[in-house]
């Protein structure tokens, strides 16, 4: 399994979850776990996704989903799970 951590942060608005998750589903990415919250007027979400069956390379998806975020006024970042595992080993 090729896991990726995706974070979404920005001013709350309608459709953030729907547009983010639709992009992932359209590109063969399965969401394994998801946590979202709204603090005052700010939306935050962190999800773990399985990129094993992704339709495109990681870098392309990371770039495209960042553009989706920009179009809806939030910041979306993709990071490989390996980064987090190696940080905790140091």
C-alpha cells in the first residue's frame, strides 16, 4: 500500500470536502481515514489515502489537487507517509 497524508486548510466554504474527495475518487485514490473540523471560520482536514491504484504519478496528483484547493480558496498539500515515519525514527 502506498499511503499519502493530505491536509486541507482554509476559510470554511461550501464544497471543500466534496471537491477534494471527488478529485481523489476520479483519480483512483482510496480514502482510508479522514478527520475534519471547523474552528471558528476555518476548515481543517487531514486524511490518509491509498495511492496504490492512482491513475497518475504522485507529483502530478499533488500539483493538480493543490490547484483544486486554490480554486476553492484553501491550501491542499500531499505528503508521502514515509516522510512522517522517517521523522519519528530520528
